[in-house]
C-alpha cells in the first residue's frame, strides 16, 4: 500500500485483510470511474477514506471530479446514469442555508454552490474486482455521491473546503491514499474540527452530531459543543411536541 501523510495517524492498521479488501475495491472504483469520465482528476474522498484508515463503519462513497468548462449541466444526469452498475441516480439540490437543516434536523446533506451533486446506488451485483477480495464485505448495495466541482479543482476543494478536518483524506488518480495535515493533526490529537465559512458560518448540526457519535473519543471545541447542545435541546423539545 502507498500511504502519504504529513504525520502518521496512530490508529491506521495497514495489514488487516479487511483493510486491504476495502482499499482494493476503492482503487478499482477510482480506475473505473476515471476511465468512464475520461479524467485524470477524479478522487474518492471524505468519510469512506477516513473510515478505511481509522477502521470505522464505512461511510458513503463520495466521488469528486471537475465539471468541464462549457459542459451543459443538464447532461450530467444521463451521463452519470450511463455508468455500469450504477442506478437510482438523482440530483441533490444544495441547501441555500444550513439553518434550514437545524430546523428539520434530518441530517440532510448540504453543499456549497460550487458543487453539483448526484446521489446513486452502486449495485451489489456489479463487481469490477476479484471476488476473492470481497471477504463478504461488499454484498450489499452502496450509496455513491458523484460530486462535480465548478471553479475549483477537486483536489483544492478536498484539501481546503471540506467542512470537517477528518474528511480531508482521499485516493487520487495515482492510486495513493493521502491525507491533509489537518487530518493527521486531528487523529494525532483526537480532535474534531469544523469550518462553516462557506455557508456564512451556519453549521449543519445534524452532521456535527453524527460525526461526534461516530467518534465519541474525539474532542470538540467549546463553541461547537455549545451549539450542539442547543441543537440537541431543540430536537428533544420537537420530539416531545410530536409525541403529543
């Protein structure tokens, strides 16, 4: 395995059979998707790579690639739908303001306006890799997001604009797993950090809550904890009203 990082996260277990099987699958997907879209700038990044490195329950697969200049955005839906093994493709409309998420509290994804996002299903019946690598890990359908970047490169978005420090990890065109310094420091210090500057500092508290539940042994700063406590209180009060 090739692994690039500015510091070595202490929790990475590189030699386990489960790790190797997941790594092989993700690298094969990078190759397959890159060939289909004919791009050398395609990455699988975010939670799937983070959970691979830290041996957590796998997240959805997020695929980042650039939108070619001048390409008609209305053609993206049929383009993504043409991928072998991909079904149920639909566009995710970006949230204009994450305060809407706080009111709903349903964990809906939110994205900056410089992204075009399609949700889809990678069918379990499709296997572009050796069945011997599966170890019974990949026998269910998986959710895949295809995220097209506008105005910025996928690599720039992943390393500079991802809202959580533990999302800044990726497999790129070279087939290497890499992480940012923010990711490495977060694992070293066991700290979760969030940056919502892209959304005028309106946090997606449902997402923050999900991350804290997934990493209960990681610390967050006091302002994030205060905001999360307020959100949880509102969710509890809303549930009480619904029960009545």
